[in-house]
C-alpha cells in the first residue's frame, strides 16, 4: 500500500493541471449537456496572443507595424510582448496546429512539465508532495488563469521551476551536484526567463548567494546586485528596442533621463514613480475590485514581507544574546528561506509598482509569479508549521475564486454558432485585406510597405482582432480617435454609440466620420463593410 502511495502522490501532482483544467471546463460547459470544448479568447490580450502566433506560423514576423496609437517598435514590427513569451506557443502551434484554444491547452502541458521538474529537483517526501498538490489546488492564480488564453500559467510554471532549481542549489548535496547544472543550466535559465518577464531578474542575487556560499556576504552582495541591475537593464533595453509596449510609460520617462545623463532628474523620476506606485497600491487595496479580493491580497503581500523579517530580527537578537554559548551558524535552512521570501516578494512588488501603471488584476497575476516561487521554496523549511501557515494564508484567496471565475469565463465558452461566425469573419477579412507583396528597395520603400500592411483598429473586440489576416500589423487606437494617415487600413465597429463596450475601448465610427469625414473621403475608400464592421483602405495602396 505504501509503495502504491509513493507513485500516486507524484502522479497526482504531475497531472493536477490537466485535472483542474478538465473540471473547470466541464463546469463552464455545463457538463455533457453543454458539450466539451476548449476556451476561446475573451480579452483583447488573449486575442492578440492568438493573432500574433497565427502570424508567426504563417509569415514569420508581422509584415506591418504592431503597436498603439500609431506608434511602433524602434526596430522591426514587434508587438507589446517580448518574442520570448510567444516562442513556446509558436513551437506548440508548429507541432499541433493553431486554434483559438491552443494557448490554454499548451499551458496545461507546460505546467505538467514544470511539476515533473519540481519533483525531480526537490525530491519531496509524501508530505512535501501533498503540500505541492494543495498549493496548486488552492492557488487562486492557477485556478483563475488556467482556462484563459493568457501566458500567465506559463510564467507560473517557469517560476516554480526556478524555485526548484534554487532549492536544489541551496539545499542539495553539493558534492554530487553537476557543475553543468550549477554554472550553466541555472544561469542560462535565469537569463532566458528574464527575456520572457523582466522581473525574473530578482533571482540573480539568490543564485549568486547560493553558488558562492563560501564567500563573505558583503562580497556576494557587491557582485549580485550590480549583476541583477545589468541583466534587468539589458533585458529592458532590448525590449525597448524591439517592442511597442504601452504599459511602461513611467519607465520610458526614467530611461530618457538616463539617456540625457541627468542623474538628479533620474533620481527624482524614480522617487515619483515609486510614490505613484504606492498610491496606486493603496487605492487598489481600498477598491472592491474582484469582489473585495484585493483587501486580502495586499495585506497578504505585507505578511510575506513583514513576517519573515520580524522572525529573522527576533532570532537575530536571541542569537546575539547567546553568542558566548556554543551554537551553530545563524543562517540555518529556515532562516535562509525566510530571507529569500522576504527579499523576493519585497523587491518584486517594489519593481512592479514602480515600473508599471497599476491595474488591479494585471498586478494580481503578475505578483503571482513571486508568490508561487516563494511557496515552493517554503517546502524546504525544517519547521513545517511555517510552510503550513503561509499555505493557509495564500489558499484563503480561493474564497474569492468562484465569483471572479464566473466573470473570467463569461463568453469564454460560446456555442458552435459563435465559433463559426468568428471563422467566417476571418475568411472574409482574409480576402478583403491582402498583404502587399514585399519589394526590395531602400528604407523609405520598406517603411511604406510596412505601413501599407498595417491596420489601425478602433475597437479591441477579440473577434475582430482574431479575424485579422496573418501577417497584418495590428495597431490599436486605444484612447485617441485620430486617423493614422500612414496606415494601409482603418478598421471600425459599426455598433451604435450607446452600445459601444468600454472594455473593448471601442471608438464611435459615427463621431470619427463627423470629425475626419473629409480626410477619409480624400485618402481612403471603403474596402469592406457589413452590418457590424467597416474597413477603409488607403488610396494608392495595392491599387
């Protein structure tokens, strides 16, 4: 019986993501009566993921400019997302084909693989495996995002693998450890995942402290934090060049000050960014967003930082009082874990609220990375009560899952007729919006060609985004109603003004026609129109 259990627990943990995905899908589909189907994009981010990877598989890089408000990347035609986050899904699409639900299916497999790696690296006993099972079963982050078309589950998978790697470095037997794993695999992994999500750079000091444990602490600190800054700065600069991000305006202000070598201005900008982030975080706590979830989540972050810090301070005082007596080293296993958890959560949150404009659920899913990382590391504590306490506090968030999940999955499992209408629109726009052929020429010609293959969307409706032909550069008019005159296509929803959806940032076609009617008549003609959408094509482009 014990031997059977030794296999059942690890198998249950490895397959848990698939089980959770299946259960949630069956509930949302209404059991057998509703029919089993994969989820479809509901949010504009999900639609953009689908569309970008569709383009990657069909044409390679987009032939037109992805971006926002008529802007685009400094180099190339990239979108707001790093190519590194799209690559795993592109590989999945290359192997298994690409459909609306492919991201969700890939996420399940990625998390199953991550769970397997965690077991191989950490080698937990039955109690430890049970802890990991409970962690994922009651993780609000995993339960809410498992059935979406977002990349969050991949990031969570990367986070728990990172935690398992550092766990192995910190608590594994150094004598039997491969130098390849220690000095090549782990650092390369950290650099790679930082390209996917820049805040993974927080792990650089943890890695350096783990591999250089025989060095003095001040030497490790002197090396690790500049190394982290270099990696994060280099990754951000690369992203700055090849992406068209819209959520890092604060970082761009700081970047401009640094480019001008205005050190005092950069310091003032950083302090302003941090102050703004704290205010946004406080407002997030006060809001009732997520049915009050953030009144639990923000204090939880404080607990993850403050409780380990207080325990370390108390233990430090006791240690110093008894220093004349025989005692072991202060930094035992439990205190190392507490220090890493306190440091990681604090630094991650500070970086997030400083760099990004804070939207509640974007913040929630982003910080989930460091929380799951910390929860896996807590597995290594000798005093198991601490791991149980933090697991209970974290798992309390599951109380907010049912109501939020109903909102998350509304419209995500439509009937067959809706899916057919999406596919029909995609076929129609494929014919109506042909890509201009590539033409060898100078930079001016290449620029004009890219703009000719760019469609400015004045609606972020997922169905419309997913219907764009593969290769088209999708440029979103999020808040501005101006006509982007360089673009080859302008795409509008014909929905009545009073029925426009704010979550899709839809702009009124009627209002824009009243404001820019003369310009539209002079420089554009109607390429496609039905009862729901109208598409203008620039005069002279492809005629």
